[in-house]
C-alpha cells in the first residue's frame, strides 16, 4: 500500500489551506504521518487518491449511516437539483423533513433547520436563555458541542487530540457563564445549583461520543432530568451525533428520557449540511418570527440538503438497522477484546449500538479523566496498522467509530484480520 498521491496533495494543500484540512479532526497530528485524501466512496467503503480501498468506520464522523452514495439519496438529490439550489423562500420539503423530525422526537412540536451541528447548539443554548431569562449553562467535561465561544472549554476529542486545553481567541467574558461538571456525577451538578441561582440549562451529549464513547451509568440521565425539573432549569440534549443513530428517536428514545430542547445534525442531512434544534411549542414560540429570540440563515433549509435529509431518513426508517447495529457492534467489540487478550494488550471498549471505540487503558471509562488514561502512542501504532490493512478509522483515540447499515460479513472478516495485525503490532511496542 502506498500513499504517494495523498502525500503530494498534502504538500500542495499546505500552501492555501490551514494544515491542508478544513477541520482539525482530519489532521493526523496525534497519529503521525500525513492525512489521506479521498477520491470517492460507495456503501461501506472509501477509496483514497492512491486507489487504496478501506472499510470506512469514520463515515464522515457519523452522517453516512446508510452507507455512501445510497441510490435513493442520489435520486432524491438529483431531482431537487433540477429545480434550483436556493431560493430565500420556503419549500414544501422543509415541512416534510420537519414532520419526520418531530414524529421521531415526541417532545418536539416545532423544529428550526440550520446548517451545522455547531449552529444548532448555538441556537439551542440561546433559546434556553431566552425561555428561562437566565444566563448560566452547565456543560460536562469531555463533551463537545461545536465550536461556539461559550462552550469551547473542556470540550473533548478535537482539543484533547491536539492537547489544547481550551481555544485561544475566546475572551474570558464569553465563558464566564459556562460552568463545568463531571459526566456521570450528579453531585457535580448539584454543587453548581447550590452556588448559582441563574442557571438556564444543562447541555449534555446523552451518549457521549466526543471523548471516545462514554455512556451514562445507571440512571444518571433520568436523575439529571428529574433534578432539573425541580430546579426549573432546562435539559438540552445535544443529539447531533446520536440523533437517528442510537435509535430513530435518538438516545432519548433508547434511554427513555426526554429533553426540553434537542439539537440535531450529522445523520439528519445524510452527508449534506443540515442541523436543527427543536422543542415543545411553548419554548419554540420564543424564536423569531413568533418570538423575540433572533436566529436566521441565508441557506437554512436549503432545498438540496433537505432532499438529502429526507431521502436518508426515509431509507433509514425503512431499513430499521438498529438490531443489526447491535449485533455487529457487539461482534466488533468482542473481536477487539478477545484480540487484546490474546496479545496481552490492556484495552477497554465502550459501545452504544453503532458507536464504539477501544481505549488503550485498563480503566473502565465513564468520564473524561478516565478516557485520558489511554495510551495514545499505542493508539497511533494501532491506527496505522489498521490503515495498512484496509480499515479507515478516525485519527484520534478520543473519537467514536461508526457503523453503517451497508457493512457486510466480508467487511467484518477484513476488520478481524486487521485488528489481529494491529493488536500484535501494539504488543511489540
Ligand atoms: C459533531 C458535533 C457537533 C458539531 O457539529 P458540526 O456539524 O461539526 O458543527 C456538536 N455536538 C456534537 C455532540 C457533535 O458530535
């Protein structure tokens, strides 16, 4: 396997792009070497510019849940392209996608479409403040909620991978209303409420995927919701990653907990730029033009992106692959653990349905501090051996791997062989 064309493009890319990437998580800083440049993808596979073919477990960091270039999505998008790209006025498809989303999340009466997960969360947080008239927001260490100033503290994967504690360029003023709590620790929430009276909301990834996969333990989420209800503060579920992935109705459907405000992204656009935030009528009526909270977007509800989202969600609902995800996810988890055992490598695997990842540590990982006990040098060796054996993973210990419904028994076979070689390489370090 060679990477000559990727190397060439990387050098060329460095001239006019920052680090040759448009999102830092795509850089290979923590695993070494150059980022791969992709030529195309189909189904469960992705092909780089040197013609190397990989089983894709990145899936654009989640959106490609039914695999790349699904026929139905291509057809839906092609049809929309014929009518125009953007109008600055409403289209019927926006109503169709809105109904699909509100049906999937029963707590949501209304939804507003935006263009990314970051935008969805910016707006969701503004809405919580508008509705409660309070300013403070609690976030959990290790959770990522997009790159808005006020939430770029203790923000998980991207920053952790690059060993950046917080972002430069964020004024102290911008984070003075942000409080940090520990995932899976209700006491750390209670403490803040004891000390502050002006807390609008707690924002959480109901299943966290941005410090690696971390799962709420016991009844953590339910207890959190009950506590917030008593305190009159809102729960914002950042389901940008888990929405339509954990289940069609997101992590909330699986865990049986409903949030006051839900933020969506990734799968909802099926690879096109779509984000959304929604809530019950009483809350959404704060948003302009119905209410005094301003939020707007020239390309929001873009007709091509709406068509991509509708086709993806329609096909996803029809396939209902969640049982398959559970089965295959469990299979991969077992392969990782058994191979680690065979080569005497310390490994702990977290998984929730189609999101999983191994941590190179003995510790059971239930929060960011434990995730950080992972041996990232081991991950780097593992990562490159997986690449050489045809499996494309996110280039970071702190990112989740994703499954698509296009994954086949042959793909799993390929993965099994790759994991064996990679774990063996790690054991020789
Ligand atoms: C990816 C992600 C975001 C940001 O979405 P973008 O589309 O990258 O702006 C926000 N929250 C969570 C939980 C995410 O996984």
